[in-house]
C-alpha cells in the first residue's frame, strides 16, 4: 500500500495555505505546522486506510471516497489497486455542498 497525492489535492492544499496566510493572517510558522500535520496524517493512512468514514457528499460518485479529519480539514481519499489516493484537503468551515464540485 502506498499514498498517492492527486494534482487536485495539492491545489486545494495550496489554496487553503494561501487563505490562512493572506486572509486569516495566520503566522507562517503556524501554517507550516498545519500543513505538516495534514501531510503526516495523510501519509499515516498507509497503515490503516480503512480508518476513515465514507464521505456522504461524494457518495454520488460511487468511488468509495472516505475522510479523516485533522483540525478543521477533511482529508478526502479513496482506496484503489493497493494505493490510497488523496484527492482533496477540504476546509470544513466551507459550505460542504462545495465539495460535490
């Protein structure tokens, strides 16, 4: 089992980081810590990928998306062919309907 980050997951993580820095004025050191915690939690899915609950807002896709929560963020992923695909880092303070895309 290995963790694979999608391009979308990196884009959403970058958007969240920029929002924390520029809009919420969170200090850089704190933002780096949040980023590292999110990536560590995502990487930790290697040992127990089935720990996350199914994400109800993505059920319509039929791909078995799951979520684990780290702070204010949902780490969205799916398990496929021996890989854990990280598909999104979603700030749960947003409207959850936005997740449906």
